[in-house]
C-alpha cells in the first residue's frame, strides 16, 4: 500500500468548497470554518452553548501521601442555564509557586488509568493534574439512546451526541482553570484514551484555549480514517450499532457510505492546527485502524506545514493492543514537556 495513493482518495483540506485553493494562513482561517461545519456539525452535532455561569466549588483540600503532590483539591464545577448542574473534579498540585502547566484527564470513569504511579509521574514533572468523570455529563451505556440524564436535562436541546457533551465538559474545566492562580492558562493540555481520545480531539478542535492534546488509540470518530479501512477496522456501521448516542443522530445516514463522506478525520485534526497535537497508536489495535491513522496524519500534516508548525504534530506507534500503557503516557508527557518548555 502506498500512502500517497490513499491520500489522493481523501477529501481535500486545502481546497475551498468552491474549488479554489488554500495558499496562505489567512486562507486557512477562512477554510477552517468550512471544515468545522463538515466534520463537527455533521458527525458529532453542534456543541451545547456556553452556560450563563461557571464556578468552582471547593469541597476539600489536603496534602497527600504521594511525595510529588503538594496538595489535593476536591471540588465541583457548577454551571447554569435556566437550571443548574454540577460535576466533580479533582486537582493534584505540585510543589512550588507556579503557575504550573496543566494536564486534564476526563476518563475518570476508568479509574485504572489514574493510578498513584500516573499521578506521581504527571505531577512530578511539574504539572497540575486535573481529573473528572465525563460520564457525569452524558452517560455511556451501550445501545442506550435516551437523553434523560446530565447535560441533556439542563442545556438547550440540540443535535449533539455524548462525544460533544463530553468535549463540552473539558471546556468547562478550562473555564475554571483560567481563574485559578496556580494554573497557567497558556499551557493547558488534555488527554484521553479510546472514546476518551475521540473526545479530546473534538474538545481541542472546538476550543483554542487548549494548547496541546494527546489522543490514545482513538480510532473511528477519532484519529482514524473512514475512507481507508483495514479489513479488521471499525466501520460507521459498527460504531452506530452500539454507540449511536455518541454522534449527531443524522450521522447514521452514512452507514455503508464511507467513501461518499465529504470529510474524514484529518478534517478534525486540522482544526487543532497550529496547536500541539500527538496521536498515539498501537500496531496490533487493528480495530482502531493504525494504518488509517497514519493516512489521516499525513493528510493533516499539510495544514501544519502550511502554518509552519510541523514540529508540533506527532504520531507515535508502539507494539501491543488497545490500552493506555505507561509508554503512551510517557510519550504524551515527553511531548508536553518539549512544547511547554
């Protein structure tokens, strides 16, 4: 397989809808609006609006037994439309005066990925480590398409799926962090695994306050490719059989029509440019389409190169299967260290 041949079959990032070419950074800013409308609105649904208010409520603060952590803070993020809602958040703060760069991890529904070893590694490098459970905003129950929980009960109605609701949750965490003195609002990074990886790419694509994103094994609907599918890779049909509620309900019309899609996931990744982005893959994770991820990477790189930011866009491969391994976390933190130095 030749990557160049696969790239020729993808929708073009650097061609306006009217057929004219993107040749400058100013052109890209205009083309970016077209790209957003395609990949975000059509696939995930438009994100809920910014709430009327967002505040942080402190519940508990203490030192911890992990040497790298100066203080552990437990609280809730409170936001309101006509109705109010809260969701929990935990902050692990390093020693020193700050302000410190920040890593946000919303996969609190998977506690095995927030071990003491992980906390010690993140905070020990000088980051505030923020964790929350995105499933407080929209539940993640296979084949359950009901919208009678969390954000859906308080926010204005819309066509957004759970991925958009979860990404919106990252934005509310950022709202709080920009007003916290020990957090550096210019150095906010987010990371997630699998469906959490899809979430962080969408969150970064729709909020330019996020300076760096690391998505791990995000696959279909994340960093993967619809137009080129490994025989064992997840298709739209597979996604929507169990996880219809992740997406805009209208996305189902593309089942079996991947080659007709007017976008692919290089559109999503390009919305993050020129900000820092690392996508981490596992060679044996065929369901997440690592070869397709390489194809969308090469397609996205054209935008990063146009914006003279090619060094901020990285793809890593490791041996093994679908998991957030210590080496994935290390790759993400090494990348963050380099970009936040």
